C-alpha cells in the first residue's frame, strides 16, 4: 500500500474552460510527488514538490495565480507538517515570493518557531536567500479580472470564490511509514489586507501524525477554522473510522454546524486514502501502486497506469 | 454551578518577588469577570474583561509587560472564541495597541474574517478607532532587562521564558450556558520578528464550543501547536473524560510526545472547571457560587468568599 500521495487543487466550482487545466495540474503534481516516493524519497520532499508544482501553475490559487486582496495585492499562507516529530512550519500573509511552501519548510527546518508572518516572514526569506519576485509576476489576468468584478459594493466574494479553485495541498506516506502534509493558498478573494485563513493554522488547514494519518483541507477558510477540520477528521480516525468515513463525518459536521463547504485529502499510516468534498467539485489526484487516480465531480474516479504520459 | 469563570496568568516559574503580584492579578481579573456574570452579563464580555485587566497589568506577558522580540519590540497575539456560533476573532504580531483582545473581538464582530495579522491588523485598528499607543508604553523595565540578558549568543530564551509568567487567558460559562474563551500574549522572549505562536491559532491557544466546553492554554507555544492542545482536551471531554482528567491527559500527551510543558484552564457546559499545569507553577483563579478559588503551585487551592476584598 506504500508509498502513496494524494493531492487537491481546491474545492469549489471550476468553470468548464478551466477544469481540464485543474485536472492536468493535480495529475502532474501527483506524478512528480510519486516519482520522489517511488525513488525512495521521503514524504516531506514529496508533498513539498507537489505543492511547488501547483504554486508555479497559474491555474491554482497559490503562488502565481493567487487571488488578490482588496487592495489588488497577493498575500499568501502556507503550512508543512512532519508526522514523525509533529514539527511544523508556516508563513502567513507573505508577499513577493514564488513558493511560500518552501519558506514554510525553512521555518520548520531553520528556526525554533512554527510560524512567521508578514514582514517578519519576508525578512526571514531574505536571510535564507529566497529570491524576491515582483508582485506582477504572481498576478494572472484571470485573478485581476475577478478582483475588479468583486470590488463592487454588492459583490459576494465568498460566493464568488466558488468559481475559482482554492487552496492546494498534498498528503503522503513514504516507504518508511513517515507521513507529511503541505498546504498553500492565496486565500480568500478580495480579502482584507492581513487576513489569515485556515491554511497556516495547524489542525485547520492541515495536520499530520505518523500514528494517525494526515489531512489537507480546502474550502471556506473561516468555516474550516471553526471546526479545526483537519484535526477533527483525524480524531474520528483515532476512534476507528476509515479515512473515507472520517473525512465525510468531518465535512458533514462543518456543513451542519457552521454551514461551511469544503474538501479534504486524507491518508492513514497503512496507505488507505480518500479525496472527499462537500463542494460541487474538487480537483484531486492520488498515486499508489503505480496507478494514478483522479477526479473532479462527486463520484468521479478515473484510473490510469502511472507510466503513461499525463492524460491532459 | 453557573455562572463560572476560570483564569490563568501563564505557566512557568514565577520568581518569588513576583508571585504575589501574579496571584493578585488573576484574582482581580476573576472578580471582575465574575461581577459581569453575576450581574447577568454574557461569557464573552466576562472573558474579554478579565483579559483586558491582565493586559493592563504589567505583571503579565500580554499588553503592557509583554516580552520583547529579538529587536526589542512588542508584537502581540490574541484570540477570542464564541462557543455558541464557533465564531472567533484573532490578531497576530500586532503592535502599538494596549489591548489586543479587544481588537481580536472586533475582528470577530466587525469582519467576515477570523484573523488579521501585522500591518493589516493595525490598519483595521485605525479604521475601528482603536487608539495607537507608543511602543514604550508597553515595555516594562523588567521586560527590557530580560531581553538584554537573552541577547547573549549562548542564551536559551525558551528556558529563560520559564522565569517570566506567560500568556494570559480566561474561560467562562454564563447563566444562559453560553461558553467563551479569550487568550492574549506577548509571545516568546526574544522571538524572531513576525513569530506567531499558539495563542491566535484556534484549537491550540484556545477553543470554545457550547456543546463541549472551553480551554485556554499557556506554556511553550510551539509544543502546544504540535498537539493542538485546546482541541485535544475537548476531544477527551467528548469521549466522557472530566474537565480535570481531560486536561491532565492533554498535558501528559504534550509532555510525552513533544517534551512540552504548559498549563490550561478548562470548563464544561455544566460549570465543572479545572486549572491544571505540567510546569512548576501557574497563577490561576476561578470564581463560582460566590467563592473565589486560586493557587500558584501544584496542589495549591485557596478559597475565599467573593464578597471580601482581594486578599493580596
């Protein structure tokens, strides 16, 4: 059953003209991460590589392609967690870097802290030699169009967000049984400056523990935080629920208690995995036993040998 | 059993010359919060008032009296949570305001977000008419002395932190059965600029749910985050554990799994309460049935009628 990697490209409603790019993006990221795992690499390297690929892909709301805040700027959040030690690293409201997930990993590896925010995160990036990139290099035409549309006084950015794929994330178990997760986002469309969502918040945006499993979440951040969705699902697994049942229980609770929609990718130490969502769609992909699995709508589950080229 | 409020003034090791001030501070805060509850006020107003009193008291590491970051500046984190709706508000790395807990409450009440950080939080404070205060008004001589001492290359700020009371927090249940929590901190001694700890991280620094109870935590922030301590304790309560047993299970897990020390105050919907810690000391106070309870060392539990003046 090991190794395994499961990836999401955000929960929501993907416009038809963008759905192929979303599927293609998560499948490419899953292949890249699985290549690392199959070559004997560890789960942390695999999830970080998967997320870097999606940050670099303008289709997703992370890195280049992030949604804009109300001022038309990009502020990004990211978190990695190591299930062996429970160590984590996060950045919140960070600007002018291409790959927030790499900076989050540096916070974990090179500091005694678990999260750096805003200008402090930028200073740390400079100290680590992470290149600064111009704001414009992170902004796509599509992101700018959506920002302008939602500046109207009667706009509903939370509703509108559902037309743009959200947060990206990955969970993996390597051959040694070590579990890791990584999640990265541009956050909420037209958010206030300095808004921090669920992604860098341990237990909400993701959580990994070698003894239980890992979850990476996507959806309405403020709702995810209210129920600490990632940790909630893992508690259900500690109570004996399967990855699938635990994920569904967590998402159902979020819907009934706080009227929130979202999606998750989940693994357990044995390599069982799930990609579940209460939103209309979630682009997801998984790789295990040399087979690529992927889907977008509820109930969709395509499979393909991992050795053939990317189907999209 | 209702109403009840339980307060902590941080886990650690309090120097003898400061222990009286710590006890006095938590007792005053408990009296003030209990006065609100006894007058029919709600739990959110009570916990926020308790925390404001401790932020204004230079004895505690929150508001005035906060520890300094490595640059000699004050950056503060705070979180409130409403157990009825699971709504929360937080600020992280915020500067130049006297009462971060009030700003956290404004984030909850006046925005659609759950957390604002750094400069974005400052902008929001200005928009809300929260007065800016000079950095110097938040810095005590004691905080400056400890900062300088820990600038030495061989200093161990995490160890040294244990000589300074930490984070402050409160949990309460009002007559209606509504539960709230509030936590505020200056963070970790000589932290990097932009370091965000457990306090503004929902499920780590605190959590409140009318159906389960509430927890506010203190101790080594990075360890608390690794185990999402507040939510962990509430999961034990959902499994049928008492407030005391659940608190001890959470603290014991944090010690065994990640070698972390800390303390918590916990309530359940029936008004059972606990103040537990694995550190050497934690200044705590509780008020219930017109009786004030308080202590500092393990096993200490003094009681007094709430109607007599503050004993210290």
